[in-house]
C-alpha cells in the first residue's frame, strides 16, 4: 500500500482536492475528523483540554466549543503548543490504527489528509507528499471571505502555520491552486498518473 500525504496552508483549497480524491475512490484519513473524534464528549482528550483550558470551552451539552478554543489558542503561542501536545499523541494513535485498518482491507493507495503533515512528522509515514499551494495574498483574501476574519486575524492564522516556502520545499509535488478547479484537478491527475498511483477502474 502506498501512502500519499496531502497538506496545504489554511484556505489553500486542500479540502477541495481531498474531496476530489475521495470522489475518485481513494480512501482518506482526514486528520480534522480524527481530531474531532478524540475530543468527543466523555473522551480522555476532552477531559484533558477542559482541565487545562477551563469549562468555558465546553458547550451546555458537554461538547467542545471549537470557536471559543480557537480564539484562545490562535492568540497565544504557549496555549497553542499546549493544545497540540495534548492532542497530538491521541491523534497519532488513531491515525496509525486507521492506517492498519486500510492495510488489512487491501487498499492500494491511501490518502493522509493532514494540515500539519510536516510539523507533526507524519510525512515520515508517507511514500509521497503533496502540497496544495496558493499565494499569500489570495490566502488572506479567501480567509477573510470564508471565515469573516479581519485582515489582521487572517495573518495571525497564516503565521501560526509552517511558512509556505518551507512547506513547499519539503513536498514531492506542489499543486498550484490559484487558477481554476479544473486546472487544479488536471495537475493532480497528471501527477498521480506519472507516479502510477491512479486506482484501477
């Protein structure tokens, strides 16, 4: 089984590419879904987070208030690092379990959709890595439109992640997502074909 790591900066369009790959039939491990799973009500993950960040980050039904937690960690590097430390081990364990599951299922190619692919060392689990890239100004524009952020808050979210030049330099392939969706899809397919990663029809 070949593992393709898929990543990209915030608002880069990584999710669009991930959805496209899923539609083509590739199994996907989505780190965002995994990170939600490990903080569901009554999980160890949620207990630890509320212990360190207080019950203010919980909704009335006991679930995590993501918006509230996001506001806390994006404004504070130390708190962001603490949250990552709490969650990273739990997320890694769940991702490894899911990889084993797909191996047993006999998958030929598996996509690891992980925003912090390089920062978390997940690239070491991959045979190939693909970065979805857009220029910073377009990234800011999309974040303002998508999340209703101010320019200043959009910049803070971008700077909380790995520098795009550094991310791009680590990848096997960088997909430019600044043009049309068709153009992005064509780049992805061309690269998959070149590396014999297309699924058998």
